[in-house]
């Protein structure tokens, strides 16, 4: 269904503007909650038609700075290049799916 892909500052705009649903995960290797949510996001990619775009904020800081990311993990949900919602912090899988499904089911953007 979906896929998990590493995204850099250089490929960010291309990724979110490719069409469809994209969930961007701003994370860092040292972040405990980021490590905890990573397998959950991988599962979501197998259950939904969505690209999980992972941006390592240690190596790619410009996009996070441009968007005003203050804490990680930070999740940004896009549909056809338009940001529809964002959340900070790690969510349990049921809450994460509820959040995504809320927007996917109402998608008439």
C-alpha cells in the first residue's frame, strides 16, 4: 500500500507535492519517542495508501526550521501538497490511525 522513505531538505518539497497522502515524521536518532513511533509508522504504511516521509532533523534541519518544528517527533500530514494537520509527540497506533483517518475520510480538498 504505502511506503516509508527517507527524505532530505533537498527532496522534501518534491515528496510532499508528488500527490496523494504524505505523513512527514521529523525525528532524530537520539530521540526515544522517535524510536518508539518508528515501527508504528512502518505498520501504518502497510495499512494505508500513504507515504511516510522521515526527515532526520540532525542531518536535515532547514525544513524543520522553516515549518517551526520545536519538538520531535513532529508529524505533518499532507494531501496533494497541502498541509492539512500536524501533531507533536509520539502517538499510540490507534490514536495515530484515528487522526489520519479523520482527514482521509473527509478528503475533498
